[in-house]
């Protein structure tokens, strides 16, 4: 049934008649059942038999229902006059028949049998049992059936079946009473047809029709109403229609609806609905209360009509008024100063911005002469400009203005002639803007250009002069002076490249052109990698780096944080004397947070570079505090802030003496601000400086704090496709075993430890290590005895042995033939790893490198660099040549520039990806172009390294590319090992 029918008057009238008819029928049936039952159960001994039969017959035949009784076996005993009249059978034709099925539809009996079987949980066979199954259980069965007359015609009845009892309350049979429901069925059909007509009328009506319940919730809308509202029915029903109201009308309409409901009054209003795509629809809605049987309001039924045409003119007029209002408001609230002056140069109108710029209230300026607000030295310039305005209608000028307090400022003024409605000249409009900030920016820009020009020209002069001397032949080739000139040129070239890179870096970072790509990373990894990058510089400066790394997760761009750390370490070393120490450390921190740090056991070795483990309140820390401390000259207190500005240096000569650009700290601050961190410095003159910076910690809900302690601190130095080398460490001191094990595991090795020579021989035989580290001074079997036994074992006699001892070897003699290397305690991590790499190295295949670079000078430089490392190097100058050589060579490593003749580097990579053998070639993209993330994704082949020309020097390029090449070699070894097995 559709919702529409709920509020049709015919529906409620029909329902009321049905209810009254049902009640009367029920009462009549109940009385008839009782009377007939009693009549059929009257004992023959109470009255004479004839009187009893007459009474029974009179009761049965007087009923306006079919009354049919049957025995327990279904034999018809009674068939009253109404049954005979309705069904067309005489009593003699049916009494004594086995079952009343003769007047029922067989298919209907089968259907009811299935329903009863499911309802009662027992199998009910189609037949007489269908009619009496519930009666047998003492229940009255009432159901709609179809009676079939003798002539085959049909009519619906409501049949009630109940049991018959004798004097001893035993069931003797069953009684069925049926009432003809043809009229009620016809009424229902007529009602449905009427409802359908009304629903069709509602849906096709040219106006919107709706019905709301008493609370204002919509329970019906026709199609036209949905179009006016601009939403489908499912979005309108309930309170959905309220959401479609124009925001400016919503509160008013909801309030008026509530008032109408509370006061039982009709509703009428004009309002707007918001359609998708910002379409506004005006409607007028009217609704009257719908009342229940007791007069109470049960809802509202109403219509809505489209009145957009009526409001077109109103909207146009309103829009014009709004535009005028907005213009007036814009003039009043404009940031730019706006004023109107008469022909005598007196102010007649001033907006708040104009008055605020000059320091007056608008009312104070009305009637004031223009000279009061112009600097005396620029008044003549303003008079000349005014004359130009009179001639041209408009003029623009920059001049100095005066505020009420007597201070001067720079302003930009546009003057435009003003006319009245009769086009008579009445003065001019003045638009004013304070450009003091712009002038300051221009001053800073000029200063910046001046500093940069000086910083660029100085190294260029040195480079040019040194190269001119060499080129002229004045200096003999290979002489000390010639070498000094080369060093000057090289050092100033590096200085020039650093300056250009730093300028480009800070501009790109602050303008957002360089994308910060954060990822989950480990603070200890970043610190370790930064120190490794700076180790060579530290050795050259004679400065020791002491590191206390912290293993904790960060959400940061690792390359940028390494850039910050290396910059701070570089500065610290530049200003530290030879033999001094630079400390780099980190700790977790939070305001009022307490935590403790457990240091490593490396003090025994004089080392302080194992990780710091945090055990308390790790989950409450909010940031990591990094520190880089030096023993340099210190920074004056008044310079502690300015050093973070561009070209901010303690001493202007530092850029020449120390090789800096004055931009490093500004870059650091910009990077950290993009990460939500801070940077500052503390210093004591003559003692040194400490630079601090913070980064937010990265916490994952599901990750336990202990996970931080197990993260790797450096990238493994061994190929991930191979099992890391197994190193056996033999030392009787447990502290030495613990510390060296941590050192080596951090470098990617597998480590097993033993405490004696006997155990070393036994475990080496069982586990076949790749190398053995052996202490000499051990109780019982010393190191030399252990070495001798190891070399006697056929399975392990070729395993390299490295001596780790506090005793230095005799430098006048060569190492014993059974000793691969000799490391003195405390061990230098770098020397120990070099010894292990040499000991575990295997014969490597020839590596083919293809350099794709259109600049011949740079190409030759790269080729020379690779040739130093024993590679077979090939050169392609164009993209097409690169594709041909790649197909012929199948290179192990590809160094690719992007700006190439014929086809660029992107096209080369696209071509390589199409071939299985070339789609995973390791790639170094070496370009001057700044790449975004989409570019990087397009260029990835196998292991891919992105390096920017000019941002990385030759040494750094070589270090990073050779590291990648080592991984390639490692992969090749892994393949050959697999094939040998």
C-alpha cells in the first residue's frame, strides 16, 4: 500500500466500516457456535426426540451462515439451509459424504496443508485433516477459503472450525461456520482502485503535494514536489527536506512549522530550496492540519508551487541592492586607502583604511587639506602629478607621506578625476597604499644581491686568475706553484658550487618547490649515516667525532635530516682545533618528562658510539632533542640568533677562511620548520658551542617500545640477496664479546661468540664461519695455540683469522701467513670492518658500466672514475645510442643524464622497461633537473639512485655510486654462488 492511501478519506471510512463489520461478525459467529454446539449436544432424554430435533433444526436453519458439521472421520452430518442456498447442493446430496472437500478448491487445500505443516511442526496431509488439525488441539481455526458452488462458481468465505463435545466432554465431531465475505472483498478492491486513482492524480498534479506528520517529518511527496525541492524522495522524507532548504531560510521555516504544529494552525510561507550546482528554487507552500478521530492534529497535508518567475525581478532588484551594498562595504573595509577630495584639495570622504594608514580617525580628515598628509619634500612632486591627472584623467605616483604622529612612510598613490551625475568635474579620488614593507623587501633584495655578487665574484676571480697563470705557461708544469694554483682553483670551485647549491636550496625549500617526503626512519640510522659521511673531513681536520646515537622512530625526510646533521657537524669541525672532539648525541624529551639513559659498555675500549637505549617513559616522549657540540671559539650572545639568517656569520671573513657560504644554518632552520621542529644554539666564548634541534617522535599505537631497541642502525654492508657472513669471535672477556658483537651486527654481519680456544675449535668445525676474530692473551689455550689447532682442521683451515689483541704486531716483520689481519684493542670499527670485508671477499665478475652523458668533458671524468675501480666502462652521447648499447651490452650499472639529444632520459628508461633483461638494471640518474615524485617513479628501473649535478661533489658522487656498485657486485656473486650449488 502506498503512503498516499494513508490520508485518503475513503481509506479511513472503509477501515471503520470493516472494523464494525468484523466485530459484529465475530460476535454473531461466537453466539452461533455456542448455540449450534449446544443444540447439537442436547441429550435426547431431556425432551422428547421430536422436540429436540425441531429445536436443533430451527437454530441451524435460522443462521445466515453456512453451518456444516462432520464426524471425527469427516462424514458430513449437518448442512444447513444457508449452506444449501449458497452452494446449490441439497442436504441429501452432501450429508453422509466422507469429507467436505467437494465444496473446496483442491489446490487451496494443498497450500494450506503445507502452511499448517510448517506452523505445527507435523506433517498435515491434504484432506479433511487440513480443516480440523487445530480444532483437534482445542483451538478454533479461522481462515479465508474459497467455496465452490455446485454450478462451479466460486465465492470467498471466512470459515471457523471448532470441535463438538458430548456430555462427557469427548470430541464427537467438528463444526464449520462460514460467512460470505464477497462484499467486503469487493469493497477492498474498490478501495484499492480508488487509492490508485488518487495516487495517480497526486503524482501527475502540476503542483507539489506533500504530507508531514505531527512533528513535521515528511511522510509523502509527489514527483513534482521532489523536482521543486531538488532531491529524490528518499532524501526528502523524514527531515531530509529541511536539509534542502536555503541556509538563510532554514531557521525561519523550521520555526514557523513548529509554531503551526503547536497552535494547530494552517501553514503558509515563501522560501527557497537549494538544488545541486548552486541552483536556487523559490516556492510558496500551503498546508492545513489533518485531524484524527478525536480532533487532534495528526499531520499536515499541503501543496507547494514554483514562484521563480515571480521572484526573477525581485532577485534582480535584490542583487543590484546587494552589489551596491557590497561596493559600499568594500570601500569601507578595503585594505587600500580610498578618499575623495574636492577641487580645492580638501578631503570630503575617507574610508577607515586611508585614515588608519595616516594615523587619523576618518572624521578628523574631513575638511583637511592634502598637504598635511604629504612629506614637505614631496609636495612639489604631488602638485606635478595632480596637473597630469587633470590632463590625462588618471595618474600614478610614489611619494613619502606623513602620519599624524609626524612619522614618514612610503606610499603609492593613484589619483582619478571625479565627476557628478551631470558630468561636472568635482575633484578627484585618491587610492593610497603603504609600500614601506615593499621598500624594505627591495632593500633586503638589493643587499642580498650585493652579498651574493661579492661571494660569487670572489671565488670566480681566484679561479680565473689561477687558471690564467696555468694556461699562460708562466708556471712550469708539475711545479709547486702550479700545484698551488690548481688547489686554489679547485677549492674556489667547490666554494662556488656550495654557494650556488645553498642559494637554490633555501629558495626552493622556502617556496615549497622542493618536496619534503617524510617516512618512518630511525634516529640512530640518520646519526650514523651523517657521521660516516663526515669521517673523511674529520680525519683531514684532525678532529674526533664522538657519537651517542638514540634508537627511536621519526617521521621525517631522511635525506633532509642528514643534510641538517652534516651541516652542523661540518660547522663544528671547521671551528674546532686539531685534536679536539665534536660530540653528536640525541635524547628523548617532553616537558616535565623524566627518563633515564643507559650508556653502552664501550668505555672499556675508549669508545662512546654505541646506541643509547631508553627504558622509561618512551611512550610519553613527544620529541627527540639532537645536540652537536664543539670545542671551538664560541659565538657571541648577540649573534646567537642572527647566525640562522641568510649570510649570517659571526665573522665576515669566515666564508673565505672556513669555506662556508653563510646559508647553511638558514637552510637547516627552514628544513626543520617544515618538519615541525626547532633549532637554536648555546655558546660560551672560548669554550665552544652547542647546537640543538628537535624533531617530533613517531609513535605507533600497536608498536611496543622495545621495538625501538631492535631496529637496525645502519644499512647492512652486505647484499640482501645473500646470507650475511658468519663471524666467530673468540675472547675470554665477556664485555669485549658483547661490545664487538653489537659493533659487527650493526654492520650487517652474523656473529657467534666463544670464550675459549677449545670452544673456538669445536664451534668453528660445527658452524663453518666465514672469518674468525681471535684474542691472543687467553687463559688455558692461548690464541697462538688456538690458531695452530684451527689450521690443522681440514674443513676450516682456509677460514681467515683476524687477530684482535691489546698487543701490537711487530711492524718490522710481515704478519704470520695464517693471520689475515691484526687489529689493536680498542678496535676501530672502520678498520675492523675493512679487515672483515677483505677476509670474506670472493672473486668478482667483470662489471660493465654504461655512462649516458652528452657533455664529453663530464663523461670522460666519470669514465676515469669508474676505470679506477676496475670496471669496464662504455659511453653513449645520445639517447638513441644509449638504447643501442644497452641492448648489446646488458650493463650492470647505467649512469643516465636526462637532457639528451635525439631522445631524453625518460624515453631511454621507457624503452629499457619493455625488455625483461633490461627492466631491472641498476640506475644512477645524474641530472641538473629537480625531480618530483612522479618523475622519480617514471625513472625507476632496478636499484635506482637520484643525484643532482652541482649539489654533490665528485667525491660524494663516487662514494654513493660505488656503494651502489658494490651492491650490484654482491648480487652478481649471489647468482654465481647459486649456479655453483
